[in-house]
């Protein structure tokens, strides 16, 4: 069993459910690169240099500062940061139960799994999980992880409960400053009918195993070829079709056979946030 990265409890009303928090994502296969000197492929090292004196500065002489004006800083000490830290209550306190489809995609951030801590917690864990499923709602509340307060959404994913961190409202930018066409304008009825027909043709149930990180796979292939001393031989990128007429492009799309993505090796369970997003998108 993986190691819990946080142990605490879910609370709603006067009910408390002891739980452990586990990562729901896998990053072990990420490809990492180092910057090298092209001349001898030696790794590049970074030094902490004082801009005013031009000398390297040891960690013992480095402090953290906030630039409140250009070139003007205020220094914060470890005591200042300690005072600002949120009290680690070790509790995910549910403040509201909202409809499962009410939260916009933009708010979702990082998914985690929750598991009951101890046999005594199993009953209340199962009750909350199944009640959320029947009510088709998610529990929204806050909890402290790594000395920072997070907003989160709690929902059932199969037999487990998933807790997905959410972005706060102030963290999202408004799209009002973007130059985008007004809703309901810029197209004619025939183009809309063709677009809806194409959407229906490509309609499908959400299955995450249908999609693959092709960039990662092709990059890995290139790395393996370079290690073996072989010439890099990769598939040529597709050139986007030139759109002369929107209606003709839609009609041609409807005539083109649907390409089925290859199955990824090994099936992975989708997080509840992803599954709910697909349900909302299909609604």
C-alpha cells in the first residue's frame, strides 16, 4: 500500500471520518533533461551571484524579499512566514454540498485519493461515499496541506473517495479582456447544422485509455535512437489542412473516416474529477 502524504479527517456536521490522503497521479515516467555545455556535454551549474557585488553568495547570507516597487524590497524572515502560516487542523471540513456538474473545469487542479484510517472509519467512509453518489453532489471545503490552505471537492470514484484541490476564485483570470466573437454570431444555420452533425459523429463515452501521450512516446523513441547511435527517424508532423470554406471543411470532415486512437498499455482508473468533467461536457 502506498504511503499517505497526509493523515487527518473528513468532517461534515458532527460526523468525523479519519482518512489518509494519497496521490492519484503518476509522474515516474516523466522525461527530465539537464542543461549541458555543447562543447564537452558537461552539466551546467548555477551559482547565486549578488547583482551589486558580482560575487557568489552562500546560502547562510540569503534572505527572502518581496519587490513592492521596482528595485525596492521588503525582507521577510522565517518568523514572518511562520506567523502567516495557516493552522494545520488536519481536517477537511465540508462547508457545502454542491451539484456534481456545477463546478467549472477551470477550477480543478490536483486529484488525490482518500482511504479510511482504521476499521472503525470504514462505516462512516462508506456511508459518505454512497450518499454523495446517490445525491449526485460533491462536498466542497478546505484543508491544510504542506502549510498551505487548499480548497477541495470531495466525490466518489468507484469504491474510493477522491479529493481534488480547486483553484480559488481570485486565482482565475477573467476572459473579458480577450477579443472573442459574441455568442450566437459569426456563423449561419447551415454551418451550425453541419457542426452539430460532426459533434454527434464524434460523440463517445469517456474512456481515458483511448488517449496516449504521443509526444512523450515519440520523444522517448528519439532518445533511444540517439543512445544506440542511430539516426533519429520519427514520423513527419501532419500539415494542417487549408480552410477555404468553413462549410466545405465541415462537409469533408463528415466524409473522413474516424481515426480510433490506439489503446494505451495498461488501464488506469480515471479520477472522479475527470469523469465528472466528461459527464458535464456531454450534458
